[in-house]
C-alpha cells in the first residue's frame, strides 16, 4: 500500500492536478464502537463545476467500501467533467506507485452511499 501523500504527489505531477489534503471522511460503522476515519485529498479545477477526490479505502479499523477490500484508494470525479476517463486511466496505470486501475460504476456497489459526502 502506497502512502497517501506520495500517491497524491504522483497524481498531481502526472495529471496536472492540485490535490490537497482536506478533512478526513468519518463514518460511524455499526460494526464498530468507534468512528472510522478515511484520508481524503481534493482538487477543484478553476473555471469548472468539477471536484476530484482521492479517498482511502482503508483505515485502522476497517474499510470504507467493504466489498472492495483489495482496493487501497479511489479517485472520484464529481460534477461536469471534461476528463477523458480512458486517457486518465491510461496515465494512472503508468505510475510506479500504482499496481492496478479499475473503472468502477458506483451504482454496482452495496455501500455506494459512503462515497457521497
């Protein structure tokens, strides 16, 4: 598992993003008595209605999206996007910090509501 700051730095360089760490995503999971805290980086390109987030899927006490335990991070693109997703995936696949890239339809996830914040 790559460090979040190293991955965000690599994505910023490769994709001309400006991902910056924001408040963690905190989720009260009924399986645990404590809150789960997931690292989040965000970037809102100027003059767009788009927000790009890098969200960790793991924390000390579990997973954000439990059915995808083999995934360490998600890149989420929210809003009107002019990004070519296939080109973005191709670029991210070339990063030495990245082992695999998948395009996941959030509608197929049981816990998709955890990605809405």
